[in-house]
C-alpha cells in the first residue's frame, strides 16, 4: 500500500520547463515501479514515462522523448518528471502511478491526485 502526492505543476510559457514531483508514503517505495501519465481535456489518460524499481530501466512515450526525463530517489521516496521545451500540447493534468508488479498502466491501483500543467503559446 502506498499513497502518492504530486506537486510542481503550474503555468509556463512555451519553451519553458517544469519539474514535477511525486512523493510516496511508506518505507517500501523501492518496491514500486513508478510512472507518469497525463490527461488533457476531452482525452483519455495517456502514458508519459515510467521508471523501474531502482531506476535501471526507463520508458518514454514518443510525445515526451528527448524532452522529458523521469527519475527517482528511493531514499526520499520521490519520483520526478523533468519537462523541458514544453509545448502547448503538453497541457494536461499529470498523474503519478505505482505498481508493484510491472510498468504502471491505467489499471494500476495506486495514483496521485494529479497536478495541472498549463503551457501557454
């Protein structure tokens, strides 16, 4: 069992950067494969990035590849999403997710409350 809280969202202009954080409760953060998803108005929740238990393996959706970097600090029970060169189409609510067994999917059990990212043009 884990509780997740996102932070770091906000309003930025196109080309700017944001760093999102996902703080997890408990001592067993390293037992969870972490991921980031986003949901724009009128769209389904979509995968953004994921990172394995110790950070050895990362995956990125094409939308963020080369611009976004996922990382984690297990000592701080926190996962991060660094977003650079932001575009208006990145505007969405960003959610972190955790899964004990595999890369997080929309069916994973543990989710944060979301943090709004708005990119102006």
